[in-house]
C-alpha cells in the first residue's frame, strides 16, 4: 500500500517532519511518500494561502508519476479536499476531519489548539462543514506562527501546552486535537503535561486511510464527488495527463 502525504505549504523541512510522523504510525508494508507543492506559500495561515494550497496540492498529487492507494492532505483547516476527491478514485483523507472524528471516540468533547488566532475561523468553518463542530468545546490559538513551530520548538511546545491545559480546565475539553500539520509528533509531550488524550491529525489520517484501503472503500462517485465534467479550462496549472483527461 502506498499513501501520498501532501504538505499544503512549500517548506520542505515541514514536509519531512510530517512524513516522519506518518511513517512512525503506518503499518508494516505501508509506503509513505511525502510530497511538497511546487508552488504556493511557505506557510498557510489565512484564506489566500489556503485556496492557493488547494490548487497546489491538486497539482502535486495529480503530477505524481507512480500508482498510489490513498492521499492524506496534511493541512489543518485548509481547502481542497473536495477537489481531490473529484479528481481521484482512491480515498482522500483530510487531517482536520480525521483528527476531530478520532477525538470523538476518546471523550465527550474535544478542543483544538492551533497556531495564530486568524486561523480559528477557518477551522470553525471546516469543522462545521464536516458536521464535526457539535462536540468541539473550543478552538484555541497558541499565538505561534506555523514556521515558528520549527524555528522555536521549545517555546512553541510550551505555548501549545498552556492552551491545552486551559482548554481542559476552562472549556471542559476531554481530548486535545493538534490543529496544524506542523505540530506532527508533538502529541506525546503535550499528553504528558495536559493529562488527557492528544490527537495528532497526520497520525489519525494515515490510520484512517490505511483502514479504507484495507476495506476496499473509496469516495462515492454517484453525485457530490463525481469526476469533473469535460470543460474547456484556460490557464489551468494542473498539466498532468490524468487531470487533462478528466477536464
């Protein structure tokens, strides 16, 4: 089984850390391939970067030259999962939905700890769209920018832990979800300090993707995620043969 794990930004070192987390949780026999978009922003922290990332990830995934069995979109709250589901015949799992749904198996209510406050509305919208908001106790911002997670890891961990502990004590959260792909691999440190289960979106998404492949399940194509209808598209940056055939 081969799973593509797509970073939503163009920072190669973040792709490496996301890929390492995915490989640490993958079952024996699962090949994890990390991919970085060839264009886009070095971090995604708002709507502009998120919509740009949606196109960039579709480009990166459809340009991958070899067969694959599933895709993980490793951006928390980012757009684009629906487009990938239209273009592909394999399962597509978004870390936002994977982490939130996993958290609901572990406690009555969960809280998300993310990066900057400006990302909170994007996450609220994605959870609401997915029908996962009813049991979300809160979405808290750590105040750390995405790239600061790598540049100042100790300060970032302390900021995340602080918000996680407040979510448990003040918002009555029973589970914490890490609300950024760049937080991959921090779950154990935060769990020890916060005293509650901590869900990493990358790990959740890889596990769900593996399960779907093993069960022989993929996206329904009868309506919402049917392949794009043939159209004339001008200036479309996705030049892979697969995409051209569908358009």
